[in-house]
């Protein structure tokens, strides 16, 4: 494996470190069980599945945040579906959260503090002042613009399928446009971001924190 490929893999592991199956598997169970046994059985079994993941993590003394997040998501989704008597409403929370992300991403662009910069600041702990430099910020702004467009496209597809009331299609599109699409977007964002930072010729975050003067080597790893 080349150095660049290993670097990208390490970055993905740092972002996607959680066991996302906790959030992915219960909706799959809901769709399958609903097809065979109906809404009530699907609701109960999907909740039990989420609880099972939580119990398994608890016994293994693992981080519970993904299991808890998955359980809360399932409870909310089941609530929408069961109370309305319509299984496709299980995916309403996904549409709501998708709409929120579009507004959040767009809002950060409008106030001049791009979402990509905020997320990197929160996950890496790098100083926000570095992200806001005129020879750094454009890279994060451009990546955030790309994210906003892709999030809006995903939301449009989700709403379109929801209106068609095809439970199976909604599930598979949500799944494929979820983690797999996120992985691809993160890889491309990382590659583009590092390239753009080099073109902007600003200091790397380490150089900035150490107060170094020009000439700078620039940001070589981490976006």
C-alpha cells in the first residue's frame, strides 16, 4: 500500500471509527419483518434488535454511543411509523435530519465559517483561527459547498422516493447514500482539500501553531 493510500485509510478510520452496523441493521430488520409479518411485528423486532446491540456492547465493555444513537433513532422512527400506521413513515426522521444538515451546511457558508472547518476543528482540536486564514479558509469553504450540494441532492431523492411510498427502495437508497457514499465523499474531500491547501500556499497547522514565518511547507497531512 502506498503512503498516500495508507494516509487516506488512516483518516477514514479516525472519522468512521464507530461500528455503524448498530445504526444500519435495525432498519433492515424493520423492512424485512414488515414485508412478512406487518408493522407491529417489525416495530417490536427492530427495537429488540437495537437493544441487542446495546446489550452486546455493554457485555463487551465497548463504547455505547453508537448503540444508544441507533436505539434512539429506531425508537423515533418506529414511533412515526406505528402511530401513523404507515411503514414508510419509519424514514421520516432520516428526511428531517437530512433537511437539517442541508440548512446547517448552508448556514455555515452564509456566516463565513464553513461546516468542513467546524467539523475538523471539533474532531482534531486544531485552532479555529488557522481555519479562518485567507490562505486556508477557501479550501474548507469549497469542500462545504460540495457537501451542501450533495446533501441537497440526497434530500431530494429521499423526498421523491418517500412520496412514492416504496419501503424497499427508500431503505436501499438511504443505505447506499449513507455510509458508502459518505466514505467516497470523505476520500474525495480529503484529496481535494490537501491539494487546495497546497495551492493556497498557507502554513500547515503545525507551522501556524509554532508561529513559523514564510516560506511554509504547507499542510501535508490531515484536512
